[in-house]
C-alpha cells in the first residue's frame, strides 16, 4: 500500500532538549543570525514542505560569537526537511509559544540550524 492510499493521521514533531544554555547561543552560533520570532508563514508546496516566512520582533546579527547589531526586514525561505536536517543544537529547556491565531501552543526548544536562506529587500 502506498502512502497515497493511507488515510491522513494527525502527528506532531518533538525535539528532545539538548545541552545548550540560552545564553550560549551567540558563542555557539559564532556567525549568523538569531531570529526570535517569525510570522506570516506560507507554504509554497505542501508536498515538499517549501515555505516562506517573515522575521518578526527581534533579529540579531552575530559575528565572532557576539551579537553586534539588530537587523530588520528579513524573509526566511526553505523547506521543512531542510530546516529539520540542518539542526545542530537545541537548548536544554522548552518554551511555550502561542499566538492569537493559533489555539494550541507550540512547545519547543530554541535551535541552531545551518543553511537557512534569508533575504532582505534592498
């Protein structure tokens, strides 16, 4: 039986907490961006999990393991598979994330993921 013949079933993803402390994120990241929140996530392909989302609230540029400045106007694109396969670290505790448009909160650690595509309008 192929997966197309199976009935849909509810499921969820779970990350086990890692060893990373929240204050160790910049030094562990070394170079990159810390994105604290995203909004307006849209799927371009439900089958492939290709998405686009906008960084909201705080986003910070990290160089040499230190936060050097805040950045604005970022768009994040990628695929769910690409995002999940690029996770290198997760924090040692979970955080409850709830929005006005989501009835059931997400419970997840912060993660460090590589190879995430970010663009900024000129």
